[in-house]
């Protein structure tokens, strides 16, 4: 019971944070000289599903696509559990720090929308994704039980690691 009350207070806090979205921005070049992100889609909000707008990117090493990353803009109850950033690096490129590098490249986009804190979550058993968050020095908030109404619950997940990134 206490955990549920604390989670609800955290959700209320995040939902009160500033965020500006009037439209998708013209994206700056998102590169660190090694990796670069190529925008592959801009997804509009779907208010009836409580989905916020978001950007999808290919993570590229030179001219080769090595994974994907996305950034969701805004704060909702669902994003507390699902996170603002989702990433996946192709298996043969894992273990090189590319997921963390790609996350860092998204910061100018989040800042352009006046976001000050991002939530990154991962399944409690996903140790690789947890290590990405730890390497980025994100603040570990808690392990949260997924509510039955969340899409991830329907996919069989039950617990999420919740990390906060102050940007």
C-alpha cells in the first residue's frame, strides 16, 4: 500500500513538470562524431489512448544502422512505467556503450521541448538495460509493479525498474 501511495505521488509530480509541445521541432544534427541519429518518424499524440507525441530514430554507426531509439514528449501516468526513452541495439553491436551514447544524443530534443526530467524504465530482469541507466548515472527511483491497465502488463511484464534523468 505504501509503495502504491508513493508511486502515485511521484506520478503526480512528474505530470506537473513543464513540457512544451506545439509541434515537432526541426531537428539539429544529432551526432557525437561516432554515432548519429536519423529521424525515421514523428508520431503524433493519440489523446484517447493517452499517448504523447514522439520521435523515432535509427541509431547509425557510419552508414550502418545498428539499432533504434525513440523519445516520447510529455508526462503521463503511463510514461511513468513505460519511460520517455526506448532503445534497442542490434545484438552484434551490444556491449559497446552505444545505447547510452544514443540516449545522450536525444538530450537537445528533450530540452527543446522544455523537459527537465526524463524517466527511463526497463523490465526488472533486463540487466543490460539497467546497466545503461547506471552508466548514465541516472537516479534509481524504485522497482514498480505494473498496473493491469498498462500495455506492458498485457505483454506479460510485471515489474519495471524506474530511473530518473535530470537534464
